[in-house]
C-alpha cells in the first residue's frame, strides 16, 4: 500500500503543495503549519480505524469524502487526531492521495522533496532485513584489530585503568 510520507525537516514553508492541491480541488486538502520556526505539512493519514469515519452520521467519510452525503457538521474535523480535515462551503475536505494521478499534486509541487509517496510494505520488508542483518552480525565474532591506532588506544585504556586502581 502506498502512503504519503511527510519529512518536516525538509519543508521550508513555501506552501507550493497547498497551492497545487487548491488548484486541483478548489480548496487545499493539505496545510502547512509553522511551529517555532519549523514547518509541518499536515495531511490525512488514512487511518485504519479512522475516527472521522466512525463518527460521521451520514457515512460520507472513507478514503475520500463523499460530498453528496456530507452535511458539513464538522464532527470529523473535531475527532481527527491530526487536524487534517477542513470544512469549507459546508463540506468536509481531506487528502485522498490523488488516486487518479500517478504523482499526487502536493508531491509534484514540492521542490524540497519534503513530501513523498512510499510503498509501506516495501519499507517494512527493508526494515526487517536491516534488523535481521544486525542480529546475524551479533552472532559473529569480531576480528581483533591489530593496526597501530588500535594498539595505542588499547595501551592508553590499560594505563588509565592501572592509574585509577593505585
């Protein structure tokens, strides 16, 4: 499953993502917030057990908002743990990851690459592989280094220990 990943450390607050999304949908479904000099793009995280979906009295919430069903009550906006739902013109708006585009508008507009689409399954497999490699490395005996720096460092540590005991 692909998911949009936000890297706030790369965001410079230009709001090009907001503008691109706004042009595409009429109202931006992403917002960039500044907190203590750092910028944070906020989008819907497409929660598995989405509180917005559970609380919606008209069942308008899903991957996308079904505008024909949405009554603009704002309950979804109140329960969203990320603050990623906006109510505008009496309708809820949230990121749907631009399902009809190869690259979502916000990603295409971000010159700093602070927003990216990642394959979560592939990312999980890579993390598992890295973890397994660490575990395998723990079982192997480390080869003792006999280069000059290692010998000098070992001698210095030995002298330190001897001087403390005296």
